[in-house]
C-alpha cells in the first residue's frame, strides 16, 4: 500500500512552511534515510529524509510552493508492485477540532455523559449560574433550594449522573449534608492584541505608484508577531550605565597577539562581543535570581546562563543560543558564535539551536550606535543592549581625563526581574567587564 509523505513539523510552533526544493523526481527509488526535499521555515532550511523505501509515485506539491500546512501530503511513496496510475491525490488530514472549554464541576459531581449517549436534560434543570457554572438539578430540587435560600450549585447531588434531587436539598437545609465551596469565577479572557492599521488603510494614505509593495515573508511575519506580543504583554523597564573598557581592550589585544599561528594566520581572534557574552553569563551566575523566566503562575530560575545572540540576516534576525556560556572559555564562545552566525545567515540552524535560552545580548556597537533599548524576546526575562565603544572625557579626583567607554542598557521583564534586582545584575556585569581578569576565575 502506498505511503503518504507529509509536510513535517520542524519545530513545536511550526504551522506551515515552504517546500524549497525536491531532491528526487517522480519514478526515483529511495531508501530510508535518503534526503528527498528541503523545507524552509521562517528560521531555517531543513532537509527531509525518507522514512521508508520505495518509489516516488507522485509529487503533490511542486518545489517553491509557500504556506504548505503541516501534515499536508507533499508526495506519495509507492511500494513494490504498485504503479503511478494507482496514485490518487490524498487530502491533507483534517485538523482536530478544538475541544470546547469545560466548566469546572464540583469534585463529587460526575460530569454528564456526552450528548451522543444521553438525551439533553430539560432546560429548566440545567440553568447557568451567574458565575458561569451550570447546576445539574431537577426542577423540584431547584424550587426547594430557592425557597430555602440555598445555592443549588453548592449541593452535592445523589441522583443519576450527579443530579441534585429533593432529598439532597432537604439534607442541606437541615444541616445534615455540608455545602460545597462555591466554584471560583472563571477569569475574564485576555483582551485581543491591537491589530494596527490594515494594508488598505495604509495604502489609502499614499499616492498609487509612489511605492513598491513587497509582501512579508515568513520570517518577517513571525518577527512582527512575536515582538508585538512582547511589547504588549511584557512590562518592560530599562536600566542604562556606562562601562569603562580600557582594561578590556588591552586584555583582548594581549590575548589575540598571543594566539598560536597556523598557515600564517592566528588560530583564533576574539571579538569584543565574545567578552560581553562571557561577562553577561558570569553576571547572571553571580545574581541567579535575575536569570529568570516568567511562566504564568510560576517563575523559572535557570541553573545555566544560556545566552542568545542577536544575528541580523536579510529580512529579519536570528537569536542562536550559546548554552551554558558561563562554563565555556572565551575561545570556545568565539568559535561557537562564529559558527552559529554563519549558519544563521544561510538558514541552516536546527530549531534547538535558536529556541529557548534564558537571556539575550544585542550589540549594535559595530554600526556606531551609542545607546538603544532592545525588546525582550520571549521567553527570556532580560536582554542586554550594547552600544559602541568610544573615547570620552571624564573627571576623576578633580582631574580631566580620557578613556574608552561603552553604554549598555538592560531591558527587564518586571514580572520576574524587579528594578533593584535588575540594577544589581547590571552592576555585576559592569564589575566583570571593567575587570576582565574576573572572567578567568
């Protein structure tokens, strides 16, 4: 029997992708593990392998097709003895219908059987309460409870399927049966995100022909959605300070000059950003309560400093993660960041390499930007924005002096990192970056 090859989900959040390229054509024989296609998501281009052997009977989705839904059939694999004429277009599996939210019923009351099994109760016996919880009771029990001034939803039912009946009300009224605690009112649904102006509203403001309209690709759509969500749902606050980096620049020069040579070139060359990542990871270890992620009813306090590094790519950005950066040497961080950045620019990162992380660093100093505030990338609790290093005039003990300084700005999620805690974290970073020998401790 033929096997459907479906659009894979390359990450937990992937809903659709682009079938970038086929490595096979109809009639080709494949074995398990053979690369048959390339799938492009908003973040990466991944290879798809055959999971069984057979012959490609029909390609259902041509290469270059965008917005292919996860689990949609993209090709059909024929088994031995089958021919291409036997192949019929197989529809994509229908998505499972979302289950309707269930009202929280009292623990002692069994839930009613599904509507397909039992007939629906009379309307008068299943009236909604003001707090949104339904009380399952007979009309007589409801009337008796009302006369006795008792909320029928607080009475444990002993009738069929937990139905409250006459004797239950009488027992509650006489005090022989305790009343249940009233169920908590369901929380109000979160307000919808502000959508902003529509395309039609924007186009109406400009003369036709005065612009070029370029549709957003998958990456730009995801960046826009996530950062809009971040600014609307995360209570940001910002802390800035200046770090003197003369000692850091001197240490970097000494380390790079001492690097061993291979084929006439140094084996490694540390960047300023490598020191920043290391210092930031170390600071989070010194102030562990700031290495936090907000998780609704809980806060995650992370054991390691998994530092995401913002990498600009055409049409958007990646944030590949240096895992447990506090445990790695400057040389290891330098090599890992170079590798991650290079593969990010060609969209060759695997999802586990850019998802997660506990914090992030965004450095625009190479563009001459002196100061900026970055937007937190969920689920991170913080992000450090780094400006350009520059020579500045400053006063010390009544003397006018010059030195190299850079401005850093910390964005914090106020739900998990309070103001004083953020200030303590930034002070720890300043101490480490101004005394780079501490990174070797």
